C-alpha cells in the first residue's frame, strides 16, 4: 500500500516535470496566473448570493493587487536568488547522493513538511503572526486568498526556503517543481467551489473543506490544518480539525483595501482597522430604543390603558440588559484578540528602555566630562 502510494506520487511529480519541459519557454508564474484567472472566473459564475459575490469581488481586488505588488517587488528577485542558491549547493546537501528520481520524491515530501512547520510557526509565534494575520483577515476565502500575503512574510519565507535548499542540496529544476506544485495545491485548497470526492481526498491531501476551518475567525479552529499539500502532517502531529466554521476572517476586522492591508501587517494593534459593527449604541439613542420596545409591548397588549409605565420600565430593563450583554461579548472578543492573537511587545519595550537608559548614561558621562574640562580650564 505504501509502496503503491510512493510510486504513484513519484509518477505524478515526474509527469508534472515532463509537462513543464513540454511547455518549454513559458514561465511557471505565467502558467499559475492563467490557472488562477480561470478559477476566479468559475468561482464568480457559481456564486449565487449577491452579498457573497460583492464580498468576493472586494477580496479579488485587494488580493490581486497584493499578488502583483509582491511579484513585482519581491517574487522575481526571490525566485532567481533561490535558483542561484540551488545551483551553488546542489552537490553538498543531504539529498545530493540520491539519483534524480529518488531526490525528486524526497525533496517534495521534505519541502511540504518544511512548509507545514513554517506555517505552524506563523501561528505559534506572535512576531510571525504579526504579518501572517494579513492572510487571515480575508472575509471571503477564495482562490486569490492564496496570494494574500504580506511582503515581509514573503521575505521570511524566502529565507526559510533558502535554508531548505542549503540543507537538502537540490538543484534548480527541483526547486521550480516543488514551488510550482505547492502553489497549485495552495490555490486549490483556498477555492470557493464544491469539490467532489473531498471526503476521500482529505485523507491524504488538504482540501477546501479542511482549509476553510483554518480560516475560521475562532483561534481554537484556525490554529489547525497547517498543511500545504498533504494532510498527513496534521494527522501525525495532531493538528487536524474537521468542522464547519461559522465565520471566515478575523473578529472585528473590516474588509480592507490594498493599502490598508499593507498597513495592517505593520500594526501591533488591529483596533484602528476594526469593524464599525462592533460599536456600542450612543447613550442618546437608548431612550429611542426603549420607546420603540415599549410601543411593541403596548401593541401586543392591544394598547390597553393602565400599563404605560410598566411597558416603559420593562422595555428599559431589557434594552439595558441587552446592551450590557453586548458589551461583555465584545470585551471577550477583544480580549481574545489581544491576549492570544496580538504580538507581545515586552521584548521590544525592554529594548526601548535599554536604549533610553544607555542614552541617559552617555549624556551624564558627557556632562561629567564637560564639567571636568571646565574645572581644569578654570
């Protein structure tokens, strides 16, 4: 069974390599871009809800702008640098002694494991989540969400992949294959499309239903299903979760434009980009709400006389209780975000205090030296 799987996987990767050779001079990024555009078109056709369609279009605009920005500023340079690195160390790594076919298989499996560990690290370490939260704030999970990555996270990912190349010693052609296959799978598991046979595929691969859990607004759900291609890593390390999330995105974060998204990845606090839906009603509006509720109670009494004060008191009590419960709910949500999801800046504060103390120390030394010089002069 295992041998059949390994041989099948090897055949699939070799077939992909032959397909790339057949395409000749066409660049892999162009192929991926054409596939992405096709999937976007299919997603848009199959969406029937107007609200979902509007949210998806907003997501498309922001994510594609991010994709173009990262490609122009970073990706071209990063891919070329990784290929140069691969050419330099292809005979010195752990896989350099294997033949081409075995090297291709082991390289792909180890590459996927590396992506799993890197993705999990982005959730476990606040300094990495600071940038990775950009990927999770999308309110509409779709094919373009795969490219909703902050440029600093792209740079850090390049460093991780460079380390992988240095350790394994795989050549440039294998780097291109691993990158290409992984990217196609990442687009696949972000799809907003019904996929037949998901219940069978998910035993081996990350499918949209599994990755949708990873984009849940709840941390207990989105800290799971980290795999890029295979789901076996999540099963092995017990990070797999199968459920249906109620909401996609991050709690109280509004739909962001491209420039807001760049800013969002550089902010320690998400409150400046919070959704207006989380605001409490103003005090002057409470009496109007009570009046509406009292009228509702009176209407259900048939406007019988003698109950005006009772209706008003009952309405006021219920409205104020409802507002208090709403406040408690939002405080819990905000606490969840701040305590668990936002970076802890104690380390940076300590550095700041140390710099201030050092600056004060230097200033005092300079004053002492100046006073000493003045004493000698006098």
